[in-house]
C-alpha cells in the first residue's frame, strides 16, 4: 500500500453539500444503500453551517454531523473551512474542493443541481464550486496550486435535489430514481441527528422528507426513492437490465 493510499484511502462516491444536513436530506437513503452494498462513501461539507439560529456553536453542529454520518455508515466526512452565509464560487474554494477529490479519487461525485428558491443561496454557489472542483481535479501542469497532489479524473458526476424542492431538475436529459425503500428510515434518522436545525416545532420537516421520497419512489414503482440527474446521457448494453433493474 502506498503512502497516498494510507493517508487518503480511495472513496467510491463523494457527496458534496454546502452545510451539514444538506446531503442527508438530499440523498442520505442512497448513500446508506451504497454502504450496504460494500462501496466506500464520503461526504464533504463546504462549511460547518455556523452561525445558525439554534446552535450554540460549531462544535455542536459538527458533533451532529458526525452522528449523522455514523447513522448512514459513511466512511469519511470532511468539513472545509469555507464561510457559511458567505459562500461564493471563488478560485480558492474551487481549489480546496478539488484537492479533496485528488486525495480520495472518487468514481462518482454528487452535488446540488439547481438553485433552491427561498432557501440558502449557498446551495447555488456549492453547485458551481462542485462543478469547478470536478474539472480542476483532472487538470495537469498545475501542481503548485494543488500541493503536489496528482490529478484525478472523476468519471461520473451526478446532481441531487433537496426533498423540499420540485421533483425534477430542468434542462437535463437523464433523470433516474434510486430505490431507498430499505434505507428511508435510516435517512430520516440521520436528519434527526440535527436537533439544532430541526427542533420539535419543525417536526413537519420529516413528513415532508418522507412524502417527497414516497412521491419520487412511486413514480418509479418503488415505495420510496431519491431522484438524481446525470450530467451525460445514460446508456447501456443490456436493455432488459436497464428496463427491469434488480
């Protein structure tokens, strides 16, 4: 095993959020399912989510994030030192995220796919930072910007949507839904770890998350689902397996 593999073991999938709880709400069921299937999964939060109204400080929010990651079974959770509420698509933010992709060499990166009206503008900035991070990760002849980390090409990039947003992302050719019937409760449990974000007076949020998952699932013939967009047209060599997935 090389020194690089010891310091930064490869992850199959990395999901990127602007704040702790974004990824859990958007695709926690899918991540938990991937872990069950034996894949190595990571989460990168671009900010620590602080300040936030009901949290006494960053250490509490980070502890909530750690518990949520444990519930989902993810192998690595990383919090970048970017500012909540003032997150912008800057060169420095792009490089910071691309460094993590170069370290952990994911096959799939998942992140925000659109604006979230009436919610944090950080989400839209996170999408742009993630898009750029995927691109920067593979660029050569730029070693001085990346602390000597070797380039890494991310083979596949997917977009998620938050459970509170419209069920489809416009302008993309390839939508698909993952069956999270077996991991829906685990997804909800991970979101409940964020007691500072979802106190008793916001218990309705969990009904919304469940309802969104059941709506997405029903459209695909599942009890519960999470819908994603692929940045490229999806294709395959076995029509029957595509039409009738296991």
